[in-house]
C-alpha cells in the first residue's frame, strides 16, 4: 500500500539524516551517503531493521533509479567546457579502470562463493 511505502521511505530518510548528522560531527571528510549506507548495513546485519521492513521502498527506488540520475546528468551540462578540456584523460582513466574494476569484482565474487560453499559443506558434514 502507499502508506507502507511512505513509512518505509521515512525509515530510509531517517537513516540518511543520521548519516548527514554523523558526517558533520566527524573530523574527517566522509560522504554522508557512505555513512548512511554503512548505517543501513549495520542495522540490517544486527537485525534491528529487517529486510522486509524496507522491501517495497527498495524495489520502488531500484525500479525508478534512472529517473534519479536525470538531475545529475543535466547538471553536468553546465561543465561541458571543463569536460571537453579533460576528455582525453577522462576517457583514458575510464578505459583503464573499468576492466580493473570488473576483474576485481569477479575475483571477489568467486572468492566469496568459494568461502560460502566451504561453509555450506562444513555445516552438512
């Protein structure tokens, strides 16, 4: 229902506001969004927040993710002159870093799958 969605979004916004508050108190610069994600992870892993309590809002946000990127994409149009001046370094970094990120991600997933399979086998023995 719509009320459930609003309630779930409220939970997520409270976590985001807590992340903003923590970010302002920290002596080092850590983005509030990163702190909020860490808070959400801690709440989910500790069981304080259940996945089912934010399932509908998470699905809604995931399904509409493309719309959320429109303001950021339009904002880059203000900096086209800067982007044009840095196009070659930007493209070079992108071409080099993308395969590295893919490799590290694939390696991490394989490592985690091996660890989980090993634990699964130990539990069945």
